[in-house]
């Protein structure tokens, strides 16, 4: 099962999107806060998170890739929509992620409720296409 995880997750597009997400969240947003830096993380998250979820499922289950990416997309959309529409969920996510990032890199993670961020939801389609074409 490790082989499936490696094919799906450890590749330039996915790792690059995670790195750009981190750079955007903890540097670009602070230096150049604008609509682009605000939406970039949303689009990147909606791309890499379904693949991440699918990859974790590949390690702990024998589910087929179509099922795994479907579950990853569902988890991504449910969590993303909740974070962007509920102040309670958004604050909870910010607290948890800030606890992690503050201890690792000394920076807080701030999530904001903003329903216009839901424009990034269709990005999960690219995750599906990427996984179904990328994984052998």
C-alpha cells in the first residue's frame, strides 16, 4: 500500500501546491495581503487536501482509488464549507492549526469566515482528474 501512497501524494504538483500554500499563508499574506493571496490558499487547499485524504486511506485500507478520492473530496468539501461559513468551526480550526504551527514554525494560522472563498470548491475536480490519471 505504501507504493500507492507514494504515487498519489509524493510528486511535484502535490508537494508544490503544499509548499506554495505554506509560503502564501505564512509569508505572502503578511507581506502582500490582497484578494490573490486571500484566494490562492483556498484553491491550493481544495486541490491537495482530497489527494492527501485519499493517500492516507491508501495506507490504512484496500479501497480502490476512485472510492478513496471520492471520500477525500467529500471530506474536503465538508470541512472547507464548514470553515468558510461557520464562525465556530473557523475559530476552532484556527485555534488547532495555530497551536501546531506556533510550536513548529512560531507563526499562527488564521482562518476567516468568507463565503466568497467557496469559489475554490470546483478545484476538487482537478484532484479527481489528477489522481485518476496519475495513479497506476
